[in-house]
């Protein structure tokens, strides 16, 4: 074995160990994911991850969207609150304020002239909140497991699969949460079998559009009625599925 091969193997082993630590620590203490999840980004630096991202960017719907980019600038929470009751913007604002996540509506860190990849990354991070809203997913381990299962089953990104591993392992530390976590994972996969991706819809052009209309367009209205989180949807938005 050459010296270079030994270096590559050693680096791989160290990275795999670090990732394993993040998976285990996050499963044990999910409320400290920003602290324990330091190494979840490791899979994102691999050639496999780049291939997956390039494949997603090359899909026709995503290419059409990137060619005519929706703005990355979101309305303020005050502007969202003034939108029609039941609209996407109104629901996002209600959710963020109820869960004390208002800081997520921050336009100050948006790059001025992002490349296609930078645009896709920034928009994907922000859309996570819209996806939670549309699917009625709570910010709990089970809710995050559902969202991550959707991303992992539709995009196969190593980053998402790493995080999903933590949520799958959570039941070993908290047996009382196991059933809902796996129900959430099953729900996320079921959504992915109906909707291949949630990146290409032009959400930013439809803030004042009814969330029910969005759900109908996606073809998930009946599926949402089987959600293990449907009570959360009613409690947060006051809307029935």
C-alpha cells in the first residue's frame, strides 16, 4: 500500500469515526443537535454527495426553476401575519412564532450573486420551514425524522441519510418515542412516493395562496389525513386536514 493510500484510508477512518460520534450523540441528546451534529457535514464533502447534488440540479423541473430563480428574500413576519388566514405566508408566520423560531426569517445572510449550487443550498435550507408547514410536521424528533426520511428517500443525499440514522437510533435511548418516530419515517417515505421533490415549486411566488390549494396541487390532500401529526396541524394552524 502506497503512502498516499494509507493517508486516504486513515482520513476516511477518522471521518467515519467523527460522523459516528455525531450520530450517536445526536440520538442521545437531540435537543443539542447543533452542538453534537458538528460532523454531519462530512458526507457532504464526498464525491458521492456531489454526484447526488449534480443529479438533482440537472433534473428538468429544477433546471427550469434555477433558470428563472424565485427571490430568496422572504417577507417579514409582520407582512406574513397580514396575509390571508390560511395562506402559506400566514401559516409559516404562525408556526415560526408559536415555536419561537422567528430568527429563521433572516434575509441578511443571503449572498448577492450566488452560483446555481449556492442558490440551491441556501434555498433548500430555507425551504425546510415551508416543507414542515405544508406537511404539518412538528419540530420534534419524530417530525424531523419524517422530513429527513422524505429528503433521504427522494434525493439519497449522504448528508440526509446521516441525520436520519440519528433519528432511527433515537428509539434505543427513548423507547417511548420509538413508535411515533417510525410512524413519522413511514409518513415521510409515503410523501416521497407521491411527490418526488419539493424544491421546484415556486413557493415564494405564492405566499398569499391558500396552504390547502398548495396541498391539492401537490396531490397530497388525502395522504395528509393519514399523517401521525394531523393533530399538530390543527393545533398550530387551526385548520382541518
